[in-house]
């Protein structure tokens, strides 16, 4: 009876964890590749027609320089595994994990300043077992977005720049992730800010804290103005914009926490609220 109780307890715990993960997870499937975003981690999964051998994988993915390709012994099925860390700037490290499982399915996990291999193993198993529900997938062609559990209609003029990264020409851009904790959401925002600061071709020329209402939560955001220079600016802003106003926010949203980076060009449409239409869907300036 005691053993049965423990097994039931563990199974119910795993089920609850899976349900919470799926509530934070969002996915897009495009041209044979699945893209996922959760907890600030970007994940891809792709079927590839190559021999399931170390040599075959290294030949196909030689651009990743997988010289240290090994295996993860804690996965209960044949696999190849590698992890690469790259310091972008002091204190900011990009970590990418590569998993290859029979099929062949190539799965990558990309994150900044954190790595949770137990989570990676669990997610690889979900992909292998085809256990990720269709409900987490969003269409490639945008009509509306699922913003942390709330449907926001956008029409047909917007498009995905990446998973959980939507741009509406002249109306702004949103890039967000749903997290389990406020600490993780806040750290994700800091990481993204540091990554932007590390980019070449421009610089942040002003920063200030601002009071905002973000999805009904009164929080403090960071406002920054990024100035592009010369040809780089013209290429980055297809409309010819030269400065980008960026808001960095982390806040409690419904049952989870959201990290969000919002931006718009100096020549975008800005309403009397001080924000372009896309940003107005989720934030108000106090």
C-alpha cells in the first residue's frame, strides 16, 4: 500500500508539472522545424535524414563545431549530446545544448546564464514520445497571439520574428516569455538588455526607470533609447528609423510571470498615450 501511494503521488506530481509547463509553453511549426519558448529558453526540434552516428551528425552540423559530441547517460534511450557555452560579454554567457535521438531528431536548447539539464531531458522525452499537445502551437500566419494566456487580436499585418516575438510594421514589436518565478523573469529581462548592449553598430544613449501598468500589474519598467549609426541603422530599420525606444518589463501575469521586451522606431506610429498600437495592447504609461 505504501509503495502504491508513493507511485500515485509521483505520477500526480509529474502530471501537474506537465500541465504547468504546457501553460507556459508556446510553439510554432514551420517548414519541418518546431520552435518552442518557455522560461526564457528557446528550443528547436527537427527531423533530419542522416545516419544516427557520431560521424554523420558531426558532418551534418559541422557549423556548430560539435567536437565534444558524447552521450547523456541519464536518458533511457540512445542519444548523442553536446553543450557549448559562449561568453558574449563579461557576465553574460549564451549556453546551447544539442541532443540527437534516434529518428534522427535534432533538438537544441538556447538560454542565457542558465542551464537546467533535468528540464532538457524531460523535454527531449516529451518530443520523443510526441507528448506535447497541439494546443500549445500557434499558426505561422498571425491573426491573433496568445499573450501569456490572453488572446490578443492583431489582424493580418503582423508577422513572427521568432517564437513569442511579433512585429507589426510601424506599430511596434513584442518579445516575451512566460516563467515560473519573478526572479527568473527579471533575470531574463536583464540578460536581454545586456545582449542588446553588446550588439555592434549602435549604442544605448539613454536609460531611465518608468512606472507602467503591464497586464493590470503596476510595475517599474526600464526605458532605453538605442541609437543606430550610418548604414547599419538603415538596414536595421527598414522604414529608415534611426533610434529605437525599448521597454524592459518583468511582471506577474495571471498565474505566472512574464519577461517582455517592447520596442518601436522613432518614425513609427505613436498614439497620444506615448506608445504605438501594439504596445498599447499590454502596457500603459502612468
